[in-house]
């Protein structure tokens, strides 16, 4: 590299360095790093688990929390003084399972659930109490009856249109006053007057807690206030923390069951036999596809076990005929016949085509046009092909 080129290269590198420096300086002067938080909605887990926010809240309090969607977990053997929050008690338990659950509560367990099945709507409380509530053994055992009242919204809100009408203040065991937004349409009736804690407003009672042996049973009229959407409002989270601490247990384990129904048989089959389901569906699709309407005639089944040489030749001939209507076979046969005649009559090699026709016609005593049809004519129809083949066979025999 000469000195001039070296100087030019150094100038270019210097200009590039200056340009890069100015670009970087301009970028940092005009742009700044800024974090933007965008709401993407609830995650799939939050949509599936309505108690997910409650689970994180309790963990922040130092509790050991586990969530599950299977109601069958309620029927397992649990530790004493453990707390279980279940979305709905669900269908009636068998006597054995109910006795086992009741024994667990008496040994110090704390069960919190919602009486979601409101099957009665009577205005007269005495008439209502006479009905035996059979859909929930625990409620029926301890005389707690859920009630549903359809309040006239026009009468209730005529003087006050504030959206916080349903928010009421309640007093807990430790004399703490809290604000809770219970539903005004659902209430609980303590027919046995055995509640050790109840939260009531002018609509009715929304929470009843009973002491059963060393444990406790807490019944809520509704639990939407513990769901992901509402646990952060008012004092809903504080109510949950006070409920899980109320049995003075040494155990910090809490089980949240957010679905009162077990998986259906189809869900279980898909969960444990997904490959078998896919294989069955594929087999079903192929079976339906095989039953579709066929196009054209059905090919007959041919038995090849005792096929002789004639049948093989026939099959080859049929195949050749389907390809070019036998022209290739005819031409090969003509070449073989003409070569044989040239060996037998060498003088034909010196003759033209017309002279060959007349010479072959004379020596074999056959008309010249038949010789022409056998050796040189291009058949256009089936009859012409048959005639040419017939005359060619005759020439082969006569030579």
C-alpha cells in the first residue's frame, strides 16, 4: 500500500469513527429507556382458578397453600387443624365420606365453603324452615338453610342510587370492623341458633361459623368476594386472612378447591389416553373414507396361482394393446419376419421396397397388396390391424 492510499484509508476510518460517535450521541439525546406496563388480561391459570389471587395473598402471609380443581381432594385424609376452602360442597356425599369429613372437622379441621344451591324462596321464614334441606349434609346436619330473595331494585334504590349499596360493615371476633360487599339476594338462616360467629346486615346473614369439636365450619352465602376480581376490594382479603387464622392452629397448611365438580369421563379419557383417542379418530376417518362412492367399475380379483404361459402372453398383449393398440408388437413382429426372409432370400437385400413386394409375392404365391399390408401398411382401425396381423402370420408360415 502506498502512502497516498494509507492516508486515504486513515481519513475514511476517522470519518467513520466521527460519524458513529455523533450517531450514538444523537440517539441517547433523543431517546430514553422507558418501561411500559400493558395489561394483557388474566392468564390461563387465573381464568381457570378463581382463587389464584387468594392463593398468592395467603402465601405472602407465610401460609403453605395448595390449589386443586378436583373436588375429590375433599374426600382424602387431611391433617388435623388444616384449613380447606372449597368453592362448593357439591353433590351429596356417601355416608362413609360424610362421616370421615365430619370426624376431620371435629379433630380440629376448618372447612370453609359456600352454600351455592339456593333451592327455596319463601317469604314466610316459618314455612321455609319446615322444609328439610337435603342437598347438603353439613347444612342439614347443623341447621343452616340458604335463602334466596329477589329484592325489588326499584324500591331498594329509589332513594339511593349509589353503586355501593350492598357494602356493609361487620364486626369480627377481635372487634375489628370490616367492610364487605356481600350479595343482597343470598342469605343464610341459622335454624339451630348455634353459630359462634355470624356476619349480618339488613338483608340477612351472609356468614355463619360453628364450633364443631376442636374444629370449625364456616359457611358463606356467596364467595365471589374471594375471587380474583374482587378479593382486592374493601376488606375482602382481610376477611379471608382472619378466617384461616381463626382456629388458632399450629398448622399453616391451606387447601383451596376452586372447582366443585370432578372431571368428566371424556376429560379423563382424553387426559390419560390421548394417543388412543387420536388413533381411534384416525381409524374412524379412514373407515368412512373407504365407504365413499367409488368411481368406475370395481376391478375383478384375478387368481394368479395357476396362471400358464398363454395367460401371461395374453396379459402382455392386452397391456400393449392398451398402450398403443398393438402397434409396437406389430412392428417388432414385422422386423423379425423381414429379417428371417432376408436370411432365407439374400437377393432381397439388393431390391427396393416395391421390388421386394413383387418378389415375395412371386416366390410365396401371395398377392402383393397382402404382402404390403403385412409388412409396411400402418393400420388405422381394429379391422386393419387384424388383417395386417393375419397376413403377417401367413407370411411367417409360408416362408
